[in-house]
């Protein structure tokens, strides 16, 4: 673990004010009944007189870039957050397969946005592990997603828990097996290791008695981001604002009639849906990056996108997990535009002559930085 920053703002709130708002953002490891409720229980035990509110902002399959764009709606919109736990190392690796820069755009997007919007909020990032990442550690390497995230966390003086390293060390010492840990989605024993390390980190930071005159202090924000293009101004832009041509509808799909499994997380949500014969959609936005947060199922097609009247370029919505699932993912159309107002036009590519099934687009939100 890396102890950085004081983590005292959250403690002052919990210990003196007797209330606490704690949020968890991540993928399925966060959304599931795993380390999150264990850490919540640890906090309740540590501060038995404190009334806590816990926010589960975990969404299966999502990565740090999607996290940066949805932070506003799913975390910041809930009001004051005293302590934020973040988990995205595994999904940045296996789901998004991000480059080093891609990992930084997302993680710095979350951390810097949080620092700018709520400078009194404390943060802890936990690096979970999958089999390829475990093999990298066992061969003496740091997994690329963790290495990139750590560069961000050092820059912002944010504490982290290197659970992946601890798991590798315990396996090497014969104290744990991968099967006992539980795999990519840990069993209770694996989640207990994670929550135990988080409790150890917080316990070490909060070991000494709190001075009677202790007061919260805003975290220092580095003048320059690690990457000026990071998504720290990321937010959703409703598809309802787009101009829709024939063949497009902004509605709740009839999922029972659409092949592919569907997660209840998205039940009842309106999506911008287009099919084989759809015309164009156009949208104006202000920012340096634009993309779409989509559900990409077995019938996911190819979007052709034109920015500011330029040539149409193709973005394939289909993901390697789309074969049997309407898979949530963020696809970026552009990440380094000049600051200011822009316009996009998008259309579905005509299906290939070989009978490919990919003819659909279902947009949950447009994303803008």
C-alpha cells in the first residue's frame, strides 16, 4: 500500500460531525456483494456513533474513462462526498484494453475532477487483479494499468492499496491460492483480503488521536495535469438533445424482443437507437473530446462520425464481450480537439455484403470533456 495524503478530512467528518457520505466507483468488483460492503462494515465498526450513507456507483464492465464521464451523475450529484473509493485497474486492462495514455485519461479524469469539484473529499484507490496481471507481477513487472494509475495517484498525492501485489506475495509464500482468492471476481476470502488492507491503510492514517482543534483542509491540486487531455471536465450529454433523422428513436427498447442478455442496471433507461436504414444524427457540444456511452450487443454495428464537417470516420461499437451481452462501453470519437464549440454528425455504416449482423446502435449518453 502507498500512504499518501492525510485522509483526515473524512476522519474529522466521521468523528466530530457524526455523519458520513462514502461512495464507491468501479466495475463489477465494486458493484457486486464483495469488498464494498466489507469496507462499509469496517467504517461502521470504527465509528459506531456515526450515521453513514453509502453510495454504490459500481457498474459492471465499465472502465476508468466511463467512470470519469459518469462521476458527475453517479457520485457528485449525490451531494457532499467525504470519502471516495475507486477500483478500475482490472477493467482498464481486460475490458477496455487501454493504452497507458488511455488509463491516464480516465483515472486522472476521476481524481482531478474530484479534487476540483469537492476538494475536501478524501480518496483511496484499490488495484485488484486478474490472471494475466498476476502473471505479470509474478514475472517482476507492474501491470500497465496499475503503473499508469499509480503515476496519477503520485501526482495528486492519493493513497492506494496494491491488492494485486499482496495476492501475488501471499501465493508465493504459500499462504493463499488463486482458487481461494476467488479469481477476477473474488470470493469472500479474497474480498476480505482487500477490505483488510483498506482497513489497515485507514487504521494507520487514523492511529493517533485527533487534535481537538482539527480542521478540514482542501487538497492541493497540481497546477498542471499529467495529461492536458485527461477527462477531468468529463460529463454526460443527453441523446435527447440530438437532432434525429428518420430511423432513430430515443426510447426505452423492448429488450425482450432483442437477442442477447441484458443487465437490469439499464432497465427502464431511454437510449438513442438506430438501425439498418437510419439517417443521420447531429449534435453540438463544447469541449475537447467527444464520444458515446453505448450498450453494444450481438447486433452492434459501425458508426461513421464526422466532426466539424470533416470526413466520416468509422467506429466499431462491437466489443469482444458483445457476442451474447448488451455490453456497456464508452467509444471515443475524438480526444484532442481544440477547446471550444464543435458539431458532430453520425450515421450507421451500411452492412457489409457478407451478411454481417452488425446494424444497430444504442446510445445511453453522449460523453463530452
